[in-house]
């Protein structure tokens, strides 16, 4: 699975809820590895496809939501 747009580099990020917001837990170059890591976590999880230009994220899109995120977090 690939992101829609290619830039300097892309990665898949695992985001988890934290105090009413979302925080980055980990990142992976390979979607399947990130998905396996996300499935091992309990609670709501989002996998985002992030495109970076240098150290700055220029695009982030939710690819998968696991654990009943439902917009509550």
C-alpha cells in the first residue's frame, strides 16, 4: 500500500489518544509492519500515512482506525 503522493519520504505512523488529543506512538516504513504493531495495542489506534519534506510533515491521512475510535478522542 502506498501513499497517494510521494515526497522526500513517507512513513506510516501509529497514533494513540492521550489526554483528549492524539499523540504519535511509533512509525514504520512498511504498512504491514505498522498494521501488525497497531493490532498488538489495546484501545483506539489510528494509522496515518505521513509524507515528509525534510523534517516537516507536509501531508497526513488516516489509513486505518482500529479499536472503535469513533471520533470520541
